[in-house]
C-alpha cells in the first residue's frame, strides 16, 4: 500500500483576472506544500477562470495565459500542481498542466468537449485525441492520470482508458456548474466511475459565481472501490487535504470480465518513484450536504454576491413593494453583501395598499437596511396629462399600468446612476416565462436575482429563510397575501394568470423538460390552460431577451441555456 497526500484547491477565480488567479493559486500551493502534500489540484481553466468564452479568441489573452502559467510553474517545488489553462499550437485546447520543480513536466488536453445546455466548448477548443497520447505521472510511486470535467462523465472515456493503461489514481479538474439536485447525481456518477475503473478518483471543482452560472465546489475523493473518503463543503472556498491510500488493484482488474488492459502506449513521466513517509495519516473531512432549500438559497446568495462585487459594485438598490418577490431578493442581498450595502425603495402609487407599504417598511427595519420612499404619483399624473391628447377617447388599459411600472424603473435607474448602486430586478421565473412583467419597467436592473426560481419555490425559500433565522423576518402577511402588481384597483395575479400551483408544473414540463403542449396535455393537464401557457411563453421570448442576467439554478434556465427563435411558428 502507498499513501499520497493530496490537496484539492476549491477556489473562487475571476474570469480574465490572470494576475489575481495566479496569486490565489500560488497562495493555495504554499499551504499545500507546507502541509506536506504530494499533489495539489486546481479547477478547470484555473489560470483564466471558467468559462472564458470569447476571451480565448484574443491571441493576446492566450499568450498572457501562458505567461501566467509560467509564473505558477516557476513557483512550484516538491509538491506537484495540476493547473488548468488554455494550451495552443495551431488550435486551442482546454488543458491541464502538471507542474513541479519550477517547470511544466506534462500537459493533458481535454478529450470530451461538452456542447449542450450552458456549454459550448466545441466553439473554442479542439479535443485531445489519439495523436495526443496519454501520459501517466509517477508521483510517490503511484501512476497518476489526468482528466478534465466532462472526460469523467463518459463511462468509456479517459478515466477508463487511463486505468486500463495502469493508472491507479486520476485527478479530475472541473468547472462543473450548479443546478438544484445536481450534487447527489454528480456524486453517484463519480463513485460509479471510480469503482468501474478500479481507480482512485480526485474530483476538484471551482467555487464561484460567474455571470449567470454558479459553481458549487463540493470537491470529492473516492477510493478504487468507489467509496467516498473526503468531501469539501458546498458553496465555500476551501483547501481540502486528505491522504489517499493506493492499494494494488491488479487482482480485481484481472478478474473483471470487462477487462482493464489496453494496447495503447502510455508514456510514464517519472516525478518521484518513492513515496514520501507521512508521520500521521491524515483523514480528510466529509462535509455534510445541506437540505435542498438551503442549498438553493446559498447558491443564489453566492451568484448574486459574486456578480455584484466582481463587476465593481459595492451597493445594490431594490424596489420594495411589500410583495414576496422583492422581500426574498432583499433577504438574499443582505446575506450576499451585508445590510449596510442594501438600499430599499418604496415607490407607492394611487393603487398601493396600506399593507404593502407597511410590509415593505417592516422588512427594511428587520433587515436593518437603508429605506426610503419616493412616491410616483407626481410623475404618473404628469404622464397622464402629457399623453391625454393622444389617448383621447381611449379607455384606461394595460398602457396606464405599464406607465407606473416604467416610472419605477426609471426611478431606480436614476438612483443607480447618481449613487453608483446596482439595481437588482425582482421578477421570478414564472413571471419571466409568461411575460408577466413590464419591459423597461420592473424588469430593469443589473442582475435578476430570482429569474430562475418558480413562484412556488419563492414561497418555499421564504419559509426556509424564516426557519433559518429562527424568527418571522418575512411576515406571514407577506407570505399569505394574494400576489398583486397593484397597478389597478383590486388587482391580483390570478386575474391574469392561472394559479401558480397550476402554472408552475406546466412550466417545468414546457420550459425545463422541452415537452410540447400536446405531450403535456397527454399527461393529463387541462388543454385550454396548457395551450394558453405555451402561447404566452412563446410570445414573450422577445421580452426575455432584453432582461438582465440572473442566477441559473435549474437544469434549464432562460438565456444562454434555453435558446428558442423569437420568430417561431411552431405550435406543437
């Protein structure tokens, strides 16, 4: 039996911040070296940050990334660092460098390029192939293979191939984005891959918000039986250090009817043939996994906080209506940025109820945030007078409702311009789906915090927030009152939309699972309601294209993830 001490550097990089990423990598490397680690692994494209998207089309950026890699390599000593970067010759590659003793001793090029959902790596990178043969690195007497993210999802991919060539341990570096309930799916897959290959597996993931994506960390280590032996926390930076015992697995491989041999030559790069003796075995922690509501809430907090800070803002402003959506967004913002950096604005109109105004003020007081009132009645009256001649003889309708929403949007953007605050939009996924928002009104902002959270889940998260707080921060009156835009007398959402408990299940099927209206009807949903919902979703694609980015937390979100033509005649 041989024992390796391995560090998993679960860092929060910034895409494009080469100097900052190098500094973070070197700092983590120093901690791993001081702890006597044999290997420290960093996330996918850790030099550039993931995903760099069209930055890699700039030749200067690629050159600068190689220079940055050289700085990391020069910083290395005895401990081997596995670092993600963009490699180039006549093509570009998503690659991992093996650095030790001040130099790069090997490079692995990602072979399986994902091109689905939020991934479009085939746009940028060329996959490694048979012309780029595998290398195994002998580290402490152990044969170590390298793979990158999607490589490990393939049951017959690089992990299996390297194990067949003699690898005893695989280092898999990742930029694996989060969505609700993905954590357990990922763990099951990794355990299966390790057991099937009879190969210990180290999975390291970055932990950050990047535009609409959240990367959740949750780095893990499995032995050759597929048993989880260490796990980092979700949604938190961490340097996880653990010892991995490498037992001989030749007997299991020889008796496996599937076979674990290959004729493909694998060059051995000898880093260190003898294991380093560690005085005391180090057993890494297995972090507990949070309940689903907590996981979802914390992912949104991370995505929001990183987006605001990484884009140079310190403060945010939220239109506080007293409704459940703006209430939840305010709570998230306080947890992401601190109460001193959150500003709530009540913008009452002639239709605003007393309880909405008092609910907004009550929440602001409980959260300890700056709160101010800017009535929109003067501006609304002015607009009505200004348009009276053009609108003469026309009854009041949606036009006047939208005017109020747009006045509020202009007010928030004015505060943003004058005071340097980012506007957080408060619309949820159910509203986004069916177009139940005002373009250039309540949809304005720099970031849409809950744009991927269905309305029924908004209620769940509010109840979770109160449970976590141990008190009724979000009042029951807010949770229980009928949702309303309050843009006309006695307005309620269910006058314009099906009840959310009816709407949301159809949206899950139509938007997230790509079912047709006919298929959803066949599942037993009311035909008239399904047709109406599908029509609303399709008609409002043009509106969604003009909305701000927001945290992706579902398997399919609006935006980069779900892309349908605006001009679209299909009604299946």
